[in-house]
C-alpha cells in the first residue's frame, strides 16, 4: 500500500481523476449509474435538491417557495442560492444551458 501511494504521488502511476471519469460518461444512463455507484442515497438526494433549488431560484422563485415546493429547509435553499449569486456564476450558466435544450 505505501509503495502504491508513493508511485501515485510521484506521478509514476497514472490513476484516472474524478474529472476524467466524469468526462468519460457517454449518456444520461451512465451518469445515473455513476452517481448511484459513488454517492449514497441521501447524498444523491441532497445534490439533486440543491440542483432543483438552484434551478427554481434561477427561474425567479423565492427561497420560501422553493423550500415549500421541494420540502427542504430554507437553509438548504440558501446554500443553493449562494451557488447562483449573479447570472455569471458557473452554475447559473449551466442551468441556462440545460434549460435551453
């Protein structure tokens, strides 16, 4: 185990990064399978709720409306709101890109 970690740290043994793994996914079914494999059910639910909350906030819903609609706390919605502050944030742009398909 020690030798293996030293090789990885010294870049002598290439281990694919998470980003490389995500980029290798080829369709929505593979994304779903990947997320189910790497995240627990509650983690997946939390990520999904943040995505939905951010999407709803981006559409102009209030934090209280989002919390009520998704049955999540206002604190969770507030965390999502921080991710989309301003229309130039990465997440806002991504939500816009997905929404235009």
